[in-house]
């Protein structure tokens, strides 16, 4: 099913524990890509010939699969993008142009990925708005009790992740959304680290925007989703200009297409979108709750095992966590730990994980991060622990 995992690295079985960066792809997703490029390859929406019609149909079927997967009310609330980063940039740029003015406020959290910080900094610079920060405590929990005090009548949007890519914290986003909405602010959720691990229902959450990437949920790289509430998307100007996003173009005036096409300029990544559809089918066959249960078992098991190793420091110990564990071995630099683990076949992420404010909070340069997916096993955790025990003396 995941043939890439059958290989060896430096003579050792590959143990892939970098799933928060990207997941491996099941054969059904690879087959979907191959099928598109060998039988359907054509540009969609614009062609009257058979190939284009079939490709268009499959592309729009995937849009409806995504709609059902996240519980959106309408298929046209699902916008195809290149990933979470582009989805957030789309909202920050387009929402910013429509809604942000000098003196307005944007709130992000201290534990955000850079992709949910920098676009808002740019939007604030362009509009004259102010960026405010909701902090987290040393356990890795957002201090949501401070949110009502941060919110003012000038707050236009709160942007927060559902799950921290570094700490693994599952944030109380329903509570955050309710608090923000009571003050008249909109809410964007970065769902990159949640979409493959916990059930998502955007209508039940009542969020205004929800963003995620295909490559973190067993789909190809280069495809992502922006869910946006219909009435908001209709008020926002296009993010990019070009083909597909127009109704009529003259040199005097251009009128824009209806949703979702207003935000889908240019030739889309059709094959990757169909791969995303196959990945959703794969996840639904297993069941998102079954995936969550398996990964929680691995997280608990790995946490218990790590705590038995002298000198291990774990960062992010919130009661509600999923699939991610960040740690350091004594005072060793995470990069050194990662290099030695790689020599033993263990693939982990090292560094600041595009969350430098988190590292600043703890006063560290970065962490070693192990993250789990449905194909990981207790043996993978045991191999990680054995490798850490072996290399620990080299890191003193």
C-alpha cells in the first residue's frame, strides 16, 4: 500500500516519522495520478471534447467529495489552491482588501506556523491594521481566557491553527470561534495539521474560513483547499487575475466569474486534485475516528517511552494533543540528533518547524519532531527509542 516505506536507509529499515511535514501516498492515490495522465489529461471547463468533459466531471466530483468531507454547505464554498499557505495568503490578501482599514486589528496566536503569521503581517502593513497576539502557556495551551480582552470593536479577524504543527496541541477552536463571533470578528482556521487526524465539520464549528493541504492527508503535493463561507467569499475581490476567473473581459472593464471560479485563476492542478479525491476515499474507508484512535495510541506509547530516557525534554504537554511529539536530547542541538537518527534509518524533522515564536517562547533553537500517521506502528516507536538510547552518549 505504501511501497516507499519498504526501502532501507544506510542498511536499516526506514522508519518514517515526519508526517507533520508530509505524508506518504497510498497506491490508490498514485494510481489516480497515473490514470489521469494516461487517460484524461486535458484542460478542464473550457473544452467541448470528450477528454475535457470527463476530466472536468472528475474534478468537480472531487470538489463535492471535499465538501462532504469537511461538512460545507455548498460545493462552491470549496476553493482549490496549491496548499494551506496559498489558502491563507488568498484570504489575507482578498479579505484584507475588502475588510481591513487603518486602525483595525488582526489577532493570531503565539503558536502559529509562519504561514499564518506573515500573510497577516503583510495585510496589516498594506492596510494600516494592527497585529495582536494570543499567547500560550508552558504546557502548550492557548491562554483563551485572554481572548475576550484582546478583542475590541476594531478586531476584524482571528486566525488560529486547529492543531499546532510543533506542539501537537488541539486548540479549543469552537470556543475561540464563539468568543470572536460575539465580538463581531471573523475567524480563519489553519487546519493543515488537523485534517488528517480528527473529524472536521465546518458548519458545526461555524468558522468563516478553513484551510488545509492535500499532502498532509495522503494526497499529492501542490493541491490544497480553502473553505470559505459563501457570503464572505462573494464580498471578497479575486486573489489573482487570468483565465477562468472572469465572465467578460474588455479593455474598459472586466466582470468576474461566480464562485468558486472567481478564486481559481489559470490552469488548475487537475491530476493532483483527483489524487486528493482518492486520498479522501482512502481515509473514509479506514474511518477518521479509527485513524485518530490509532495515532493517539502511538502518541501515548511514544510519550511514555521517551520519558524513560534520561535527559529527554518534551515540549508541548497539553491534555488534548494529536500525532506530534517535539523533544530535545539534553542540550544537544536538534540538527545533530536528527543526523544521527537518520544514520539509523529514522526520519524525523529538526529545526524550528516554521514556528520561531514557539522556539523563542521556550528559549531554544528548535526541536526534534516525531509525527505519526496511519501506517506507523509500535515497532516504529520502539526503533526510535532504541536509536535515541544508542546515540544519546554521542550527544553529551
